[in-house]
C-alpha cells in the first residue's frame, strides 16, 4: 500500500527495495549495511563507512 500511495501522492514517486539500497551503499564504499523492520511495515537501513 505504501508503494501505491507514493505513486498516487507524489509526482514520479517510487520506493526502492532493501536489496537495491544495500547494493548502492556497498558500491558507495559502506562496509557494513544492515536493515531492520519498523512498526507499520516500514524498514530502516543503516550503514557504516
């Protein structure tokens, strides 16, 4: 539902998968990349450079 809301409520809005963000962070030189689920179906991604 969040993805649908992003498409409806924002011009050109979208979301990215955890795998996408993990890949981008690793390519940017972050050594440790982790994710953790949050309340309400959200996810946080944290990384160490």
